[in-house]
C-alpha cells in the first residue's frame, strides 16, 4: 500500500495522462484547478489520491441546487441558548491549508461564486461577512472544482469570469486496456471476464447523443463486475448495472440489450 507524507494511505488511482504532475505543479504554485469530464470517470478518486499524496486533508462538498455560500463558509448556530459560529467546509479547508473539492460546482447557487472569486485570484482570501474576519489562505490550501460539460444547459454552465480563474484538466473514460485493469482491480473479477464488459461499455458509449444522455461510467462497470464476481449471472448484472441505469425508455433499453448480446 502506498502512503503519503503524513503516513496516510493513498487511494489507488491509475493516471491516464499528465494529470498527476499538473496537479502537483498547480498545488506548488497555489493555482486552483477545474476538472471537467463525465460522471463516474475518476475525478473524485483522483482528488482523493492527490490530497493524500500531498499529505493534505480533503474536504469534499457535493454541490446541489440549494447549496448556498453560507453552506460553504459557515453560519451562526444556536447552542444551548448561545449563538456560536460554525465553520463550513470551505472555511475549515482554508484554516487548515487543506484541499477543498467542490464536486459539480455548477449546481450550486449563484452566490457561491462570490466567495470563490477572491479565493481564486492572487488575493487568496476568504472574507467572512458574518464574523467580520478575512482569512488569508495558507500556501497549502487548494481549491478544486469539477463539472460535467455533458449535462450542461444554458442556465447551468460556468461563467467565463469564473472558469477563467482555474487551470483546467479534461477527464474522459480510460482507454480499454487501462479501464480493464482498473475495473479488475476494483471489483476483483478476472481480467479476461472484465475485458468483454469494457468492450460493451465502449459500444454503449458510442450510442451517446442518439438516445442516451450519458454513456456507461467506469463506476457502473465496476458495479457490474462486482455483481458478477459475487455470483450474479452475467446477463442479470449487465441489465442491472449497465442498461437500466442509463434509460427509462423501453425501446432504448431493448436496443442496448441487443448491443449487449452482440458484444459479449
Ligand atoms: P467522478 O468523480 O468522475 O464521478 P469517481 O472518481 O467517483 O468518478 O469514479 C468512480 C469509480 O471509478 C471510483 O470509485 C474508482 O473505483 C473508479 N475509477 C475511475 N477511474 C479510475 C482511475 N483512473 N484509477 C482508479 N480508479 C478509478
């Protein structure tokens, strides 16, 4: 098992390009990073791997459409009659010099960008209006955000004034050989049983855009292989992990199953 500088285990991550070096350079030079790519292709695992490798704590926030700036910075809470300030995850990360990862940042409310802007330029400050404090981010603090350009719509896309504050890394599903090795490792299923599943995933990904919004993710492939390893018949596993999650439309489902029959 690999360990980071603080002795903590480093989660397994198979690099697919120069992303590890890029992230290290960004961290060293105090630059924020934007990860772009489809869901389930390894972005979250990559950030966990990098934070552990750099020996920094990680605070991850899955953004959603109700997430406000106060959810990130913190708020006053009533505790036994007293009002006490509670740091949000972003404030904690700034205080600790940690990595803060905002997953699917476009989902969050607009006021979130207001707190991100002064943190993502050379000021690197986090003003906490409610407490009157202005925190200066220590050198080790790093902001990482991700978004999925696939389900971007006009209302929910990163504004250029925000995205141009980040160094960006594009992610995609790994090449078949690499993906087979990842899925075999994560699921424990034999390499030669995983290879046809990866072939099928790529055949299904090729259908994206016609009737499918998203292709099969590496995460779903791992689910499928895990079910097979656990003893579920392969056809049932493929249906449950690689077909049903992609569509609710019976005709599309039938087409995906035909592709599955022809591919594996
Ligand atoms: P995302 O954040 O892009 O939605 P995740 O990081 O959660 O996706 O990836 C889903 C799963 O796929 C991970 O839990 C991990 O098991 C696996 N995975 C994907 N890519 C890799 C990779 N390059 N190295 C190791 N595991 C990977």
